[in-house]
């Protein structure tokens, strides 16, 4: 049965999944790029994002690769798709990732503003969902055809799905940095009450990897 999974989501030691003051110049917020230093050099990241061969192997790469296994569709929040706020204007914004985004599936973007689907190279099509998180999940599961759905973020989107009890599995990569501010992922959430338990823990010099699953 199709699962909703959070994969490779990086947070700081103080629990922030993005830095403050996100913008076109700082899409991950000020200091946010440091959260992802564990994944930048991996073979999986180099191949998926840049189409390059080579890169680091080992546990960090294993987790990065697992994040793409058996994924049939994605869900993203509006802010993760881009910095445009309010209406879409001339609709020229098509994401951060260029003409060939790394998804290669249908991607369902949560928004309050309707927009026609955007077809990209490599099999990625962005669909814009205006009727809520459950509708987006239903559409994504239909598109995934039995494969899993990856919940890409950002922080607010993941929190909404956690609070609704819809996330089945979550891999968090805790990076050894302190941000001091930004968007906090787990503040105020009672994960045991939501049914989560630790399934796996692996530590590397670059991150501490935790996999949590819902009973």
C-alpha cells in the first residue's frame, strides 16, 4: 500500500528545518544551506541534481538514494516551489530547478491560487492543488499507482501532514549546526502521541540519521 514518506529532511541541532528570512537569494533561509552539507557531496545528489557521475558513497549516500526508491509522486508546499507570493502573475516561475527538475513524476503543489499544470522535461509535471492537504494526498496516491508519495516540504507543509496523522514514515538528518531561528519542525508536536517510534538510527560525521515510523 502506498505510504506518505518524508525523506532526507535536514534539521539543525536546535530543530530548525529552514533558516530565517527566506527569499529568492536565500531559498533555504539565512544559514539554511549548512543543514544540507551531508547530502551535497553524495553520489546520489550529484547525479540527481547535476547529472554528474561520481561523488561520495557511504551511509549518507545510502540515505539519499533511499529517498528516491519506490517514489511515484511528490507533494510540495507553495514556498518550496518558489518565492512568488499571492497570485502567480505571468506564471513565468516554474520552480528552482531549471527545465529538468529532479522529480521525474507528478508533483502536487499546495497553494491558494489556481494555476494550470506545468509540464517540464524528464517527466515532471507540477499540479497546483487549491483544496487542501488531503486532496493533494489523494491525487498524489492516484498518480503514484501503488508506489509511495514523498512529502518534500517545506516545514509548514510537513507539520500540517504530521498534525493530520497522515505521515507514515519520516527520515530526519540532524546536521551539526545551530541556526538560532527560522522554521522549527517539531516544536509543539507530540510524536509518540501521533504514533511514531524510532525505527533506525545511523550516525556519520556529517549528520545523525533518524528514521521514525508510525505504528
